[in-house]
């Protein structure tokens, strides 16, 4: 098991190097750069004249005249060796000041949504497989397809109205106005939790509906295999029989989704974050991509990609624990 984990961790190193290179390439793909976009915006909005000499000074300062590989090496070496993610052109602040607060809130919201997804999808999927074609199975199937069909932004608008009219909680954001800039305290934590359930449910709904169907299909396939009938014929308790053998094997595809479920939650949260005005990575990443703020956009994409790789590692470890055969394949 330890050798398996060590091998997976070693494979992460070239993967992360390749991810960082592809990230920088993607951010650099649009023609021009931030300064070109900034000059075009000023000219379009107010017809202002721009000091070309000042633009060239800024271009030299940020290394935008350097070849692509030189720019990439400066960026990634500063991150690895100095923890310096560069400076945001648009915000005129170090990227690290904008990065960690947003990433932390994004991680909390995504983790809460992930826990919601698995805590709801697992028992419902097991119930639907054991009680297939029952009234409960049809009800959960109906709501599952409804969850897949309803767009997140529409569900966000509905829950915002419900939150305000029924619970009296101010919709939008993760904090009430009086706590938005306040230091962390018990009152601010309670206010945060009161707002967290709305994005948690909205972001997790579609994934929950999909995982219910996955768990139901996998477990139905296992329940029809001969070893289940053999164990039942030997007098094994039905509850123990189902949980010890079919459910454990059916969990393999269920757990393997963890690797791409985390980035799916993060990327799917972008539109929801904009609708709900959440201070997470989605809105600021979209703004950075639109303005070609390459250091800010590249840093966000890199961090989210690292989370994806970590999620894949966690799913590999869980799969190896559930099914030892995987370590030797």
C-alpha cells in the first residue's frame, strides 16, 4: 500500500510541471496582453490618449517583452522558490493577497458541497437499488432528473427568494453586510454557516442527482451476481450481506469520481458565484481571463489544477483501500 501511494505521489511531480506549462500557454493564447487590452479599453471608453512610452516601461517592468519560455520560467520559479505569484495588473496588488482568501472560501464551499453530495447520494442510491421500482425509487428518480435538468443559476434565484422570505437571511454573498469586512469571530462564523447552505445545495444538486444514478446502477449490477445469492443461502443477515459485499464493490466507481468531482464543483460554482455574489475564485478568475491579467488568471488556474491532482490522489488511495486488487494492476 505504501509503495502504491509513493508511486502515485512521484507521478504527481511531472503531472504538475506539465499542468503549469499548459496553464501558462492557455493564459497566453489570446492575442496581445493585458497592456494592449487596457489601452484598447481606454481608447474605446473615453478616447483618452495613452503615453506609449509609459506603456513600454510597464511592459519592460513586467517582462512582457521577454520570450514565452523566459516569462514562464520567471513565473514558475518565483512561485516554487519564493512563493511569489506575481502582481495583478488589474488590481495593482500582489496576486497572493487576492489568491489565498478566495481559494480558502472556494475550498470551504466546495468541500461543504462535496460532503452534501456524498451524504445524500450514497443512502438514496443504496435505497433505490434495494427497493427498485418502488414508490420511493420513482420519487427519487424524478427528483434526480429534475436536479440534473434545472440550471444552477435558476435554482440559485429560487433559493435566494426563499431564503429572504422564509428564513429572513439576506440572500447573496457568504456574509451579512455587517460581517463582510469584520474580523473572524463566533458571530461571524455563525453568520457564515447561515449563508453557506444556499451555495452548498445549489452547487451540489446536479452532482448529487448524477451520483444517485451511478450508485443505483452499480449496486443493482452487484446484487444480481451469484456470490450474493450464495451468501444469502448460507443465512447471512440481509443488512450485513448488502453492506459488506455488494455495497463495498459498488463504491469503486462512486469513489473514483472524487478525482473530477472536486474540479467540477469548483468550475460549476463560477456561474453560481456570480449570481449569488460569492467572494470565491469563480468571479475574479473570469474577470482576470477577460482582462488578460495573466499572473492572476494563471495562479488561480494552477491552484485549482493542483486541487484536481490532489483529489485524484485521494480517490486512488481510497480505491486501493476498498479494493486491494487495484494496487497491483
